[in-house]
């Protein structure tokens, strides 16, 4: 995933749990816009509006956006974005760390 300072992003291999998607999850691409939001129980601190997801979503055709998001942990110097996978009680996480 690449988050750009202009509020856009691109990703490969995520999101992986799309029922009815026709592209292999590992090679699925996506793009759209992202923003930091106020953290509360209903939203993600990092919110994504996918405009396109290969084999699944194209806002030019379907209208609207596909929304998703990530939680934040760590520090300003070493932030980590994460999401729960499957049952929350299992505490399985996917974690993203800053590369550069």
C-alpha cells in the first residue's frame, strides 16, 4: 500500500475478503482516497474510499465508493496501521509498517 501526501493511495493484494471478486486476492489492485479521521467506536482512524478495485469495483461504472479502513498504533516516529482478520476474538491482525 502506498499512501500519498495528496490524500490518494494505491494498493496490491488488499482488501482480500471481497465476496464475488473475480481477481486473485494477492494480485488485486485498488486505488482511491484516504484520510485521517477522529477515532471513535464507529469509524477507522485511517479511512479509505476505494474508487477502483480490480475485478470488483469501479466507481465510474457503479457510482459511490467502497469504504474500508485501518486502526493506528505505535508512535509518530514509528506508526503501525492494522486491521483485524476474521473473528475479533481470535485477535488475528494484519499489520502495515512504514517502509520509507
